[in-house]
C-alpha cells in the first residue's frame, strides 16, 4: 500500500496488524470451507489441549503466551461450543479444562485441513524471497531481548545526547551548581554541613584543592553538574561527587556523559582510582555507577548521614572512557 511507502518503518505495527487481519479473515473462511464449526482464534488453546491434555487456564495461558483473562474468554467460548469442559478433580484448588468427545472428534476432522494449510504456507515460503516464518521467530527472539519501546528510547536518548556539551566549570555556573544539587538532595534527604561547604564555596572547597567541576549544557542551557574532588588519604585519589541533573533534562544520557568526563579527568590527573558515596534508594544513580564500572566497597566512614553505599573504580585496569 502507498501509505506504508510514505510512512516507512514507523508504521511497522500497523502493517503487521493489517497483514494479520487479512490472514485471520482467510482463516475463518478456511474453516467454513472444510465445514468445521470452529473459530481460528481458538486454535492455540485447542491445540494445547489436544497435545498436552487437561490443564488449568493458567497453564494454558502460559503455554500459548496469552494473558489469563484472554485465555479464560477463549475457554468460555469453547465450552459454549461444546469443545471442552471443566473437569472435576480431587484437588479442589485445581480447576482443569479438558476436551469433550466433540472436541476430540473435531481434532481428528481437522487433520486434513492442517495438512492443506501447512502445504499452502510452505508454497508461499518457497515463492517468497524471504522466509517469513523464520523471520518471525527471529523477531520474537529480538523483541524478547529488548522491546521496541526500549529500542526507541535508546535512539531518543542517543539523538538528544548529541545536543549535550560537557564543559569545565566557570564562576558564572556557581549558582547552577548549588541549585541543581540542592534540588535533588532536598527531594530525597536534607542538606547537611558537608553539602553547604562544597556548594557555597566550590572554588575553595573543590577547585583550589586540586579538584575539578564539569557542567553539562543541553542546547546551551546548564542542566547537569558533577565534581571531581581530590582526596587526601592513602587509599583513594579522587572522589566523584555532587552529580546532579535537572529533572527536565533526565533521559538524555547526561549523567553518563558527566561520569565519563569525571573518569577521564581523573585519569589525566594521574589517579589510579575513583571513589563515590550514594544511597541505595537512588536506583537509577546506582545503575549508572555500575555501568561506568564502579564496584561496591565497605568499611569507609562518611561525612554524610544519607550515605549507605560506597563504591570505587579501578582506573588502571579499565579501558579509557570516551566522551
């Protein structure tokens, strides 16, 4: 159809639904030709009962990949048609469904129809340049690994990330640095003394002590910040801290880009490792840190009451991050 030539792949779902509708319409007509009083939509559940014997509706739903309400509706229709029935069992908690004599008889009658349909489909596969049956199996596998929604979101984030620029801190971003951090901290916790020290005096507390601050701009607007703080102990060289991204800019890989900038800056400064503190209720943040390569550690004291997880990154044994 011309509409699909214009819309392209974004109308894949609509095109598949149209193809399915055409085949479903033919399927019901095929049952009429063979004089079988049967609805094509019953086939998965019916065939399951033929092959597997009496089952619960839950088992049928799992077997055919339908929701339980959908399977229940199908079974009710088949019971009304006299093809299956509820069976009495000693275990009152298990309500089994099985074929009736009419259902078993119909199963035998359908064999010639099944063979003819199978041969017709095989002929179409041989006529076609591509094997649709194998392609459907492959697409089912790919969508099970990652849904179309997830794949579209990945593309959206990647596209929007191209409009993100990570730059070194300038004094004009002092207010933004504080505002973004105070926003997220106040949303989950309360501001603490250590927060005020760093956010009120970033030059003195971070930059003058050998640290760095990065600002993420989205289309020129500052929407994210993160600091690399020099640590003066024998175990860790630098801390990644004060990462904050504006809620309106989340979902654009900004946290990931800031994290990579911090890692690269730490490596260029000669650091062998990187340390951070967080809280486990911040699940997206923890997932981000793990994606960057951080591993959980224990045993270090923290100046923050809210910190209940500490992580570290070995900069010596990981590949260099790319901006």
